[in-house]
C-alpha cells in the first residue's frame, strides 16, 4: 500500500514552493497536452526548451509531477462495466483487503477512506454478472456495497487551486 505524507500548504516537503507562475503555466500546458514536447511547452511559456526541461525535472524530483501514463479505455479491453465498491472490513482484515485489491486485475483504484467503510475500489468487469466473482473474493474479509457507474459527466482530472 502506498502511503503519502501530508505536504505543507506550499505543496513541497521542505515548505518551499516551486509553483511560481511559470511552473503553473507549464503544469497547465502539460495537463492540456501531456505529450507536448519541451520545445512546444517552451513556446507556450516563453522560455528555451532546455530551461523547460530543467524545470520539469525539478518538478518531477520534488514530487509535484508524479508520473506520466497512458489512459486506456477499459471498454476497449473488453471491460465496459464499472462499479464503485465500498468495503467494511472484518476485525483485523484491513491489510488483507489492501493486498487483495493490489492483486486483483479488475481493480483499477483502491482508496482507504473514513467512515464505516474503510475502502473504496473502482472495479471494471466484462458484464454485470461478472462483478459477483470479484466481490466474492473480498467477502472473505468484510462486507461489500456496490454501485454501478452509469455515466461520467466529469472525467478524472487534476484539481486546480483557485
């Protein structure tokens, strides 16, 4: 399980901020087009490509940019049905649920949450009835509650500070 330490309001572990106006512009441009070249980003922020690359490396090292990834539509992989699954673990079962979630290929997200339910999982399956097999694995360790995703009016995105 990945544990993230709380960051100070500046966003960086040492309390300093790399998020000047130029870096904010770079992050905004990357959010809009994650495949933009350093040269294209440089044109957008009015800097040289080497200066942009150095800024990006600093943002990566500081953990502001956590990584780059491909966003593949699960339906294209034969998994068109998505559900949120809340799990209320039995006594002493928290680590087992996190471990099982990490090993279950249908689970694309696993969050530790507050409240009666301790976990929130996003699960992708081929058909509605296929969810039962996934849930059965987790029922060994606690109670599940599922909600099918009907539509996604706001796609996952990076939040912005106002």
